């Protein structure tokens, strides 16, 4: 077993720490507790429910549509933060955040899907 620059059996390493009056816990990092899958599910449900309800709610109900838009964007941000914490992937978190905002803009009717695709194509060129 190797612990940093020390090498030996687990008993030898434990004895070394005990003989020198050291606490081995001070030198070891505790692994992060994994984020429960329920947090991913809740944020995804919030996003999907917001998108579905935005397409069903009449455009005259501005307050409800605004609330659903903000809720969906909040769910996307929540999901992006969870992905960043769990997987430490800035690219994935950024993709989720931007993708959710774009989907919410299409769902609320601020842009059409065709305009969205044209803008994405223009970014590639």
C-alpha cells in the first residue's frame, strides 16, 4: 500500500502514525458524498413541466407565463449547478444552462424553432 511518499502494509502505516503521535485522519481526504438522483429528477421534472405548461397556457395570462418561464430557467440553473458539483464538468453545466434557456424562449414564444436553428447555424460559421 502506498500513502503519498510512504509505502508499506496498512499495519505498518497505521503503526507509523500511532508511534509518532499523529492522527491519520488529518492527512486523508474524505470523499464527497454523492448527490442523490432525486435532485436530478426534481429539476428535470420542473423544466419539463414548465415547458409543457408554457405551451398550453394562453398568451393572455402574462403573469402565469412569466412565472413558468422563470421556474423553468431556475430548474435549468439548478440542474446545471448539480451537474457541475457532481461531475465537475463546466462544459456540461454550461450546455445545460444555455440549452434550457433556449428551450424556454422557444416555449414562451419569444423565438421560433426555425429562428433558433438559424442562429445556431450562424454561430458555427
